[in-house]
């Protein structure tokens, strides 16, 4: 680092400002806002200084080294190079921190760009190398940080003493504050500037914090590309204390989980059920009852063949609070990246999603309806039963010449798309690996014209994936 970022307490401490023009006025306002006991040295000062006249001492003379006596900080903001050079030399000899405005080479400290939500203060600096970029970052941060953020910090400061008394463990206190700051209830009270109600809500939460159970958030991770995570999904996995994830969740998405969270694999993938559903249900209840904020992270959308509803039924029976963050399902994400529209005015007026898995002794699907023309059939987890699916569709009237695609690892840098006809399905399925999605219908023929992702091989696919990751980083 060129500079060490730190915040200095200037309340009541002596600071010298040399200069009396517009730039010096801006520095004076900043120093006075921090409570500095300010002395200003300049033969003349701008008329605007009159509004601050009772808050600083003005010495209407040229600067001399003697003015540095007793000062802890010095700022030179004049348009006279000789005066600025003398200030720098004299202050440096005395070991004082000195700033020459717009001259970082002769400054032992610099003023960052500041976003003020006191007592929350954010400082951004490029060390004088890219002031326009810093200004743009400041504008972005100003728009992102709520205007009541400072009030919220003041409020938490008042409740902090009680929190330390009630919750002896640092981790328990951290958990309490994370939940409070993420609460829509608290956000609503603060937005209405109901500070008394907000303080009462926090105190009430502390009174029952030791007996309160945690909560579970069912989050859809999308089909694989981290750029397809929703903003709310990203927020939830970064706030989670425990994350139970499936094997279908990509490593790139798991990298976005906060570093101190507990990661638990409850992997489910076609042909490899490493953790029984009953064990997953038990873990969800156990972690939540221990007071944790738990995220159940599922590939795609949790309600699309993800057994999310079954897990929520268990939580409801156990009285554990829960919520759901939907994700982009594989049928929407993988087909879009493969250049295959699910519906098209000329080829398919409907799309049907089914799973290739059946419950033991389960009833057969309505193959007559699934074999209908002018619709797109999307089959999740169908590789192992591809021969049966092919035979049933042909037997019930779907032509063997119907275009099909098998999308392997859709939306990721390793995406591969196998195309052919319904008559080729079983043979093509033997060449594919899980996770794969089977798409059957005339819309598949459009891929030749609409394909866009990774079509030049792995190198381009990785480039496309990197672009999406970059979009996610810029959003965050």
C-alpha cells in the first residue's frame, strides 16, 4: 500500500491550515467537521470563511515555521509554490504529518474521498493516481448506502452494552447483530425513522435471543454459472452460518460463501445419492435448533425437482422459520446457453418439464400427452432411463426424426451439447455425463442458427464464463 488507511481523532486537537482560498475553505470545513481546533494562516481569506468565523482562529500573516509550534497536523492549500515548499520542509523537519493539496509526492498524508454516514464513514483513495475513478466509486457508494445508516449505527451503539451483558459469547453476539441488520422489520422501522420502536425491537430480540431457534433459507443456486445467481441468493449465502449444498452446486458458487461459514455436503446427483433425504432433513433441523442461520443451497430452482417442498414440510412440522429464494432452473438456463428457445411461434406453443426419475412402484407419466407435437419436452435426470423414454415416446406417436439435444454441464465453462434425433437418444445418452438435460422438440433445430456460448471449444467457453463472473463481481 502507498498509504495506510486510518481514521484520526481530531476532536479538540490543534491543526494548522495554511491558505485562505476556495480549496482551503473546503479543507477547513472538513477539519472542523472532525472537531479540530483549527488555526488558519493567510494574509487574506475568502468571504465564505465568515460563516465559520467563530469556529477557528485566523492569523492574517504569511506563514513562518514558528506557526507549527504545538500543532499535530498541517495542511497547505495555497497557490504559492514557495509557501507550500516552506510548509512541507518545516513540517517534515519537525516530524509532523503534512498535506500539500494536489501534491501527493510532498504529502505524508492525503485526504480520501469520503462517504459520510456518521458514525459510519467510508473513505476511498487512489493515492492521487486516479481521482476521476475515485469520484465515480464514491458516487456509486453514495447511491448504495442507505441514508439512515448512521442512525442505525448510533442505535446499535446504545444497545451494544446490553448485548454484551446478555450474550457472553462473541459468536452469539455476532449472530444476533447479523440477523438484526438483515431484518426487514428493523429496516422498516428505521425507514420510518421510528428510532424508539427500533430500539424496543432490538431489546425485545435480546430478551429472547438465548432461546430463539435459527432459521432456514432455501436458495436456488441456478444451473452453474455464478453470474446467474440472483442478488438475493448472493446476499443469503454470504450471510449464512451453515450451508448445506448439493453436488450440482458449482465450485465457483461455493467460493462465494462467506469464509467462516460451515459447509456441509448433502450431495445429490443422478446415480450418487451420498446422503439420504432423511439425513438432510435431520441436519436442517439440528443446525437451525442450535440457533444458526442455515442456507439450503440447491442447484437450479429448489422447487423444480429439487425436493424443496419436502424439506420445507419437515421444517414447518418442527416449527422452524423458513423462507425461499428461487433460482433459475436448468431448463431455462441451460437451453438459453445452448441457443435453444423453449417455445417458438412456428415450432412449439408449450414446454413440459418432467423428471426421468420415478418413485419406486410409481405410476407412469402420460406418455400420450408427452409425445404430442408442437411442444418442447425437457427431461431432468433422464440419462439412465433414456432408452425407456425414447421407446415410450416413439410408441406413442412422436416421430423418430424429432430433433433432440443433450446439454451437459449447462451454463458452465465445461458445457457440451450433443444433438441428434429422437431415434439417437439412447446412443447419445451413453456419451453424456451427469448433470445433463434432455431437450426434445422441433425448437432444437434452431440451435444451429442461435448457438452463442462456447461454440469454439473450451477456450471460448471459459472466456464467456469469465465475463459472467466479472459481471457478478462488479454487481457485488
